[in-house]
């Protein structure tokens, strides 16, 4: 059955209204989202557009007053970006690698993911891009670090370069202006690979700690909670003592992290569970409390119990309601704080790279959005910065947004596109 009529999004207040046959009438977006009742799916919805990439001259659409150009091209599945103090731009190139399918459902899912270029052979490297003439296009490319295991998060702190590999955090000595790092690195923390494989990193403002997002192994603790030990959490690593601990938990897949400067709070974007419907539950943006528990797998959006999961009433009672819903299955991965003045017409707020859904009847995400902040809190509906990554009929993806950061000139955004194999640069028109 064809569920797909063309969508029209109308932003008003804290919600986005979707006019599309077969889709929920209200997307779960904002501080007080309308979340439809759960509808258990016996067989998970699988719908992912075929990855195509960008034809010459074809670029994403940008909001009024903005323009976009390719800062770097011809990468291999770029996922995350780190800007060094000298303006060099580092890009982690990595891809999920999977073993043989264990069931017919696994086989179908892997075929769908492979067609969408979401799984395959990983480059397992970090490349360095340098824009020597300041024209917004990188002229030189160097292999900065190779031989890693699905590298993702990166952080430079006091002359040490940290990498979030899927199996742990590794440290390397760094000299200002270096274009290549060598050696095996010094392993600081071990993480269990598999499942949600990304390991984002962010340093505390004073440089004393690192925070790492470690996603769950499964959708809802399918192999039991013993297999999820140490996962679905944000970890804190004390760089002076080497001690690591879980900072916050119950976060199914916390990926991008950012500091909100007015309050000093850590914020993250989280990918929620599957199998309950197109819009249930929403992915979300939230501040992260030390010792906070955010519900997974027992409940979602506060204390809405997921009765597919053996329950723990004490943990449900502790569950913190997230701050801001981002819509169901948007796969919100990238996150950065964007100060007012970075792009014309945009106040302070968070920028979010929405990788896009694969598991709902009508697709969501596939854009770069902005959430305004005031006094340390979200203060209005989301605004689109870039879109056009998806064909009108939803059968083809030209690109998929992932990591995002403020550019070295402080008046641009850089965004990784892992299907287009491009780093896009957004500036004022």
C-alpha cells in the first residue's frame, strides 16, 4: 500500500503539523509534544531510500539568507567533525560493519541498510582538511590518523588528542599544526563494541574531563540487561586520575553533545526506541543531569511505560522527562551550540543534524535544524537550515546529515553528509 502523499510542514508553537496520508497528524516536537499511543509492530517497519549521492551542481537547499557550498568532497562515509585551534578540520570516516544475518528479519534489515549505504566496509580513519586561502573550500587533505576501530568522537585537550573508537577511548600526543599522528595510542577506557557503535566525545570547559556517549546494544534490552551493562549512557572520564564512571543513564543512544554556556549544562540528542509507531516515542534534545536516569528501556518521555520490557518500578519512578522532542525516528545525531551572530538572522541555540528515519511509513528527519534558546532553555519551534537531502517521492537520498560544528571562521557551520560523502559549509548569503 502506498502511504506516501506529499508532505506539508506547518510550524506553529511547539509542534509541526504534517499533512500526509497515513501519517500522524501531529509530529511530536517541542517542550510539550503530543505523542500518539503506542502501537506495537509485530514486524518492524523497514523503509529506507536508496543512496544516490549528489550530481554535479546539485546541493542542499538552504534557508533564506543562507548559502551552502562543499567544503570537502570525495570522502568515505564522513560522520563527525572536529575543528582544531589552527583552523584545520578533522573528519572521522567510519561505517557500521555487520556480521552474517541471524534471521530473515536480519537479512531484510541488512539488505535495506546496504542499499542505503548505512553498512559496509569502514575506512576507519580521520582525515585532515586545510583551507589555506580562506575561500571556504579545503585545498589540502592529509590522513591524520588511520588504523582505528570505527572512530567517531574527537577532542583536543592540552596537547593530547583523544579519539572515541567503538571499543574505547584512545589518546595520542599532538603538536600544534601536526598533519599526521602515529603509534597505537594510549588506551584509557574500554567500551563494548556492537549495537549502537558511535562514541561521541566532548571535553569539559576547563579541560579536566571527557564525556562519551555510549549507545545501547539493542532496541529495548532484547538480550537482557546484563548485556547492556555500561551502555545506554554518557560516561565521564577524569583526565587527571584516569577514573571513569557513568555520568547519566537510561539514554538509549546519546550521540551529539554540547555545552550550553549560560547555565554550563551538558546537552545531548538521543535516538529513542523502535517498534511503537511512526511518531512514538520521539527522539529528543535534553540537558543531562549528573546521576540522572532518562527511562530506557523501561519507559519513555518521562514515565510512559513500555510494556514490552520487564519492568523496574523504582527506575521508572526516577525517570527524567527530556527537555525537547524532535519527532519520531528523526535519527538526530549531530549537535553543536551556535552563538548568535554565527549565521545572519539566528539567535543563540542548538544546531542538530538529523540523519533521517529508516523505520517508519513516512520518512522523517533528513535535514539540518536549529532550536532557539533563551536563558539556557529551548525557546521556540525548530527552524530548518538545510534540507533537500531526500527526493520528493522519498525513494532516493542524495545525502544524510550527521555531525555539525561551527567553522574555524566562527561565521559558518560545517556539516558531515555520510551518503553524499561531503562536508557542507553554510554561511550568510
